[in-house]
């Protein structure tokens, strides 16, 4: 069973739209699917980095940073 996808609307600069169209053409995907894949990869990569930094701060004794991010890794609030 596939995951339910959420819908969003974004506006791109002309330059970014041309780049997206070129990449989508090379990958033989439509612009919307290519944008979803690129955005998902970027977001998941960024949150992974943030979570690693939060864990390092926690180990160094900084308080509060991981509490604020608990909902981002599947635990706690959404």
C-alpha cells in the first residue's frame, strides 16, 4: 500500500523552473513528480542533518534542543 501524499503549491523563479523542466526531461518524469522527488530528498536530508546536530548538542549538555525536535523523528507531536 502506498503512502498518502500531501498536496502543496509552490512558486519557482523562471530559472528554477527551467532547471526543473530540464531535469524532469532527462529523468523522463513530469515536472510535478520531479519536483516532489527533489523536494523530498532535500527535506529528508536536511532533517537528518538537524537531528544529528541536535543529538550532538544533547551529548554536549545543551538543554531543550532535542525536546523541540521530538515530533520530527516520529516520536511525540506531529
